[in-house]
C-alpha cells in the first residue's frame, strides 16, 4: 500500500472536508510591493553614488547601495556586539543634508539569531512585535524579502522601503526612511536605491549550530543544537522512535509546550496496516491531552533526501480531549524510501498564538525533514531485500 494513499484516507477519518487556511495575519492578503517611480533609472544613477561598505569589518555583512551624492555618512560604534541575541544593532547610517524638512535616512541594522527562521517570517514577526502594518511585500527567497511600511521617528511618520536579508546567523535589515512631507518627491529615489541594495557576500551555510542523530547505521536526521533530543534505546530496528523538543525560553511559555517533533521509522518488512498507524497516531495525541481538529493546509515541500521516493505534509489545528485547548497545531509528514516508511509529527504553538515561535518550529521541522533519510544506499537495499 502506498504511504500517500494510506495517510490521505487516514486523515479523512479524523477530519471534516479540507479548506485551505492562511496564517492568522493572512500572508496572502499582504499587498504586492509596488515599484512605481517618478524618476528614470538613468536620472537616479546620475544623482547618486555607488557605495560599498563592510560594517564592523564583517564580510558577511558587506553591502552595496546607491545613495544621493550629497548624503552624509554617520560614524558607528565599532565595538557593537552582534552576538547579543534578539537585539537589532545599527551598523551603518547615512543622512540627507540639512534642510527645512526632516532628513531622510538610510540605515542598516543587524540582529543575531539562535533559531531557524526564514527572512519572511522573521520580518512578519518583527512587524507584529513593533505594531507596524506591512503595506507591501515581495518574497524573493527564504533568505531575501523586500517590503514597504510606515514607522514613527520622534513622533513623525516616515515611509520605509526595506530589504531583509539572511546571512549566516544574522538578519540584515536595510531601511530607507522618508518623512511623509517629502515622500511624494523622494519616493522614486527610495525605490531605486532599495531595489539595488544587496549583500556582497551573503553566507549560504546553515545559520545556527546543529546536531546529527543516527538510528544506528540505518537512518539519520539533523536538528538545532538548541533543541533537546529524546531517543529511547533501540531494541527493534523494524520500528524506531525519536523526538526533539524546543526548550528555548520555556519560562516565556509559562510551562507550556512550545514545540515537539516526533519521528517514527517503520521497516517495510513488517506489516504496515492503516488501522495500526491510526491507533498509534491517535493514542500519542491522547496521552498528551490532544486530538486532531480541522485541516489547515497541505504544505508544499520537495527538498528531501534523494533516497526519499514519496512525501506528503498536512497541517491541522489541535483540540483538547477533556478541556478546551487553543493555540496549537499538529503537522504530519509521511515519507517513503524503498525500504522504510517515515512518519514525522510536529506539535507547535499555533501561528495565531505566537507567530515567532510557530515560525521557528515550522522551519526546524522542515530542516529536519530535508535531512531525514537512509544513512546509505546499501542500508536501504538491505532493508528492501528483507521486505520482498
């Protein structure tokens, strides 16, 4: 029996008809980023200088941008601590020259991360924390986002064009601020400047410290070092279990579970029945006081271990068995290789309950899924031979 058909049928036993749902802030309701300008690119280039800077001497933060010729660079603190997690540190600032109207500002700020998250989700969580509204956004990749929003500086409104980049374990937030009184005049320069902003040497490596776990010499997965592994001794290699738990700042969650990923690996040489797996899934939730609620969405993800042959990921709300429980989601991934089935479950605080925690848990889940699979082709072939 194919794993996809098993899981699809199994899920329908639990749930009502599937209706697609958005994140609580409605990601697909965020307006597309406008690139309308009132100045040609040639005119913009003629009025600007190309700038390249390496903030704090850190090559992973090096950037390039074009700014008006008469703008003035401000001195920065050369001893800024970029390792102070969760704090935005301003590392570069340029100002328009003195004038009657308030000055325009270009600034680059950096924040260090100790968890996995996409540039898009970090930016959305930042907007939520600051109480700002996103007026337009364009997601270039998981590591690059452009956006438009309004902030208040000294009680005055500024239109902001921003580029959010992910490099190494740092978010780089570049912003071009124009006071509302000058916005109609300078919008074109703002748009051209930020469309040309980029990091010179963005790092492509995994952003945080990670660990590897092996199911003996059969299968493996990676997970963040900030998560805690819970793996019972392996007695029977035909069915193996392991879990990783998000232990970051548990005090902030008032003792609640922030996130947990459970991995089950089942040999095809064993009898794999639909009812057995439904019972195991149901009981594992009940022991924690949960049950599956409404279907949220099917998650698109194709970047798996090359030895994984089929996959499906579905997300659901979670309900309480005996008491009203809100604020959790349950994700189920069903993967298959030639010799084994892989069932991977994520229990996480919901996007509506805590968007930042949800985003970190989801990105960790996807990271684990991308790394999960057989240790080698030979181990896979050996198990396949036993199942035939």
